[in-house]
C-alpha cells in the first residue's frame, strides 16, 4: 500500500537505488494529450516533469537490498548511497557494507553532457574499478533484478512518449505514459509503460517490455514518505517476469542537502575510499 502524508512536499526519484532512475524521457514526436487537474499535458511534458522533480542538492541514504529467488529464498544486503547534483547533471555512488561477500563493492555513475552516463564498478578482490560499456548496460547489477541501464536516468529526448490513458493504483490517480526508445540500440527495452501519480509526478509502477513486446520486468513503488519536506520512495520492488525473481529496496535512513564533497564522486575515490 502506498503511504502518502499531506503537506507541501517535493519528491525524490532515483532511485538509483533510491536514486534509481526512473526518469523516463521522451521526444517531441509521438505526443498525445490528456487531462490532469483540468489542464492538458503532452507525453513529453509529463516525462519532463518526472525527470525534473526537485530532490535536493544532494542526499545520503542507508538502504537494504533483498534478493528473492524463484523459490522465495531471501538474501539481504546493506549499502549506502550518495547523490549530488552538478548543475543540471547528477552523480551517484553506492557502497555495499554487508554481508561480507559483497562488502566493499562500489558503483559510480556520472552523467555527462549530451545524455551519456559513465558507470564504474569497483570490486575489492581486484582493487580496481572497471567501466561498464554500452554492451553491458543490459546486464544485471550485482545479481539483482535491476540492470545497469536501470541505474541511470534517461535523457528526455532519447525516448518518444505518449499518454495512453488514466488509471488508479491503490486509489492514487495516475496518468499512463508509454515510452519507446528513439534508437533501439540504446536500450534493452522496446517499451516502458509507466503509471505516474498525478499529485506527485512519481512513477508508482513501470512495466518493461523486451524486443518481442513481452513483459520483462515490473517496477513498483509501494510506500512514499516525507523526509525534510521531500517525498521519498521508501519501499520499492523490481520483479523479473521471466526469471520469477524479485529485488526489494527499503530505505533505512536518508538525509538531504548535506554538503557532500565533490571528490567522493570520482573514480579515484571509488578505488581509494
């Protein structure tokens, strides 16, 4: 059930993992219009609202990641996520702290001008980081149900968007946004169908379809709570429809606008924490 408290709150996305990504994006083409709060909005305009939501200048979050296999067996991981905005671009670092088999593993994501995102994975056993290349973006992130592509924001004009209707999720009114990549080679998904809450612009659900138009994964936000006047996803799930596995992310603690130093978000710091 989605929990939302009243007040003048803003929203965080990304989660990646709470900073996860779901900043879907669109283009000027294939737009349709719908009614939201008595006004018309295009698919691209809605995608831009999702992408541009206010989420503070930076954030530090402690999170749990629960991996659930097809038999229901669970494995719990713990990590700390750091995010900071550099004008219009964002950077994030994830550092796993438990259990021992993944402790010290870290991930760095750097948004670049032009829509590119550089990603680096640090493995303690190798004592160095490796760059995630484009051909690896569809691979599973640390054996979770999130891919490396899921760990980055999608530039608005790299997708075509259309509003395909309206529907309620747990009594929350949503606009349904269909997003298709302009360049099929740049995404593992042929279509992302998202349910965007009208009152917060938060994607509460997203179905991801493969190249055969078959359902691949479903992303759900099951709880939203306010922290420092920012509405924050605190409980979310990514479920693989074909493998029948799930990855659950739960927020333990978060602080916004902490004044994080810039050098945390570098490859050098990633390897020498």
